[in-house]
C-alpha cells in the first residue's frame, strides 16, 4: 500500500527539492558564463551559452508537457534529477582530463536543458497533484517561487566566490551533488495519489462574479519573467567583469544582495496579497521591474548594490503572483501542458531577446543592453494586460446585452 505523508511535510520536501535543483542548474550555467566571459570578452559568447540552454526547452517543453500529464509526475522529477547529476558530474571530469572548456560547457548545459524541458512541466504538475488548493496552494507557490529564485541567485554568489577561491572543478562536483539531494527529497514524499479533491479543477482567479482570466494573457505574463531572469543573468557578468572590470567576487556579492531582495519579496507578498489581487501585484510588479532595469546599467557598482535587490523585490512578488494566476487557472489534467507552453514560449522569446540584447551590448554598452531588456519587459507586460482587458470586455458584453434585453421586455410588459 502506498505510503502517504502529511501535506506539510510534502510541501517542505518539494520546496527543498526546488531550491537544490535551481541551485544546481544555475551553478552549472553561471560557472560556464564566468569562464566564457573571461575567455571571450563579449556578451555574444555568453549569450550563445544561454541560447544553448533555452533552445531545446523552447522546442520540446510544449510537447513534453503533455507527457507530464500522462505519466507519474514524481517518477519524472526523480529521473530528471538523476540524469542531471550524471551530466553535471561529467563536466568537471572532462575539464580535469584536459578537455576543451568551451566545448564541455556548451555540451553539459545543452544536455541539462534537454532534461529541463520535461522537468518544468512535470514539477508544476506534481505540485498541482500533491498540494491542497485555494489559499494553501497560493502560499505554497509563494514559497516555491522564492526557493527557486533564491537558488538561481545564490548560484551566482556561490559560483562567483567559489570560482575565484577554489576554481571551477570543485564547484562543479558540488553542483552534481545538489541534484542528488533534490532526487532524495522528492523520493521521500512517497508514492500516493492526488490530495483527495483538495487540488481542484480550475479556480477562477479573476475574483467573484468575474469571467475567468484568459489563459493566453496569463501564459504571456508568466513567461516574460523567464526571459527577464535569463537575459539579466547573461548581461550582469558582462557588465561587472568586463565593462566595470571587477572580479567574480564582486559579481557574486551583487547577486547575493539580489537573493536578499527575493527573500524579502516572499514576506512582502504575504502583506500585499491581503490587500491586492494577484493580477494587480503581477502587473504593477513587472512594470516597476522594467523601469528599474533601465537604471541598473547606468550607475556602476553602487547603483547595482541598490537597484538589484530592489528589482528582485518587485520582480519576486510579480513572479509569485503570475505563477499563482496560471496554476489556479489550469486544471489538474492540463497543468503540465500549460506550464510546458509557458516554459517553451518564454525560452523561445529568450533566444530572440538574448540575441538582440547581446548585439546592442557588444556594439554600444551594457547600459543600453539593460535598457533594451527593460523595454521588452514593459512591452510584454502591457500586452498581457491589454489582452486580459479585451477578453474581459468580450466576456462581459453578452451579459450586458442579456440584462438590457430583460429590461426592454419588462418595459414592454
């Protein structure tokens, strides 16, 4: 008979697994970015690394998301982490054997990206399956998103400082161990079914008496956050290491401040969520983040020390809210497909935006690159809100017509 553990323990294990997986994926990526930035001295070289990570997920995630809705989600998560551990261990062995660093970095990160194409929808589907719905799911998504983002940002701190002190090979061996820890956490949640009706079919996230929020605008709102994080992570090392001519330790310290901003966002979200809807928090947060992005490349290290944590604070709240909106809108049977589409669409856009920002940065400055990324974030957020508003008007129009018809009939009588 399957072992079932309490929901609170399940949620803690899933959050721990999310943190270590995000840490592992991004330590590998950031370490590669730092090595390439030192060797090549161009953002395009770093950008191609991030494109090698984004492209397979952009192509495969929409299709593999359907697979995550059909197979056992827990087994998929454990399998993804196991394969990732093997791949991550292969890179330091390759470097220790004297293999070409550039080829090894691209190959290892491309392989991890292939695994990520199924991991993102499978992890979202497992959460929908195992975590109770309503306010519990909303609070869990806040903690989950913060764990993921904290792992991503801490990876830059760990990567920057450890590469400078110990070198790349010991760090990459540690990185392989993070995936093993994640696999053990998910294995520990046990084999069981859904949470007995507590993970509901679509929740109307627009509020009482309002039409459902359109899925397309929610996917756009959530997916553009992935673009911003990925391109920012490629742009920041170029700005700090090359344009400002600072060391990897400075880069790691700035990202550590960003991590603190994300952690503060989790607490801030709990306060703002009591007064404002997720849609309002997401819209205002992403708009504020896009404006802060423009300023980040203009004020040097001192400006980054202030603006990066502030940007992380508003972005973190927007990211939590957009994830809540998308997960609440998706049904249990389709959540893998929905998050697969969001992941694939976001990473497809990442390829285009990365090439654009890298070209602008290499021909002008990192400040212009930050401004370009901010303009993209602003435009995509506005488009998502316009699509939402248009869908609301269309949905409300028949209801208004029906009320008017009843009033006319009553007047005739």
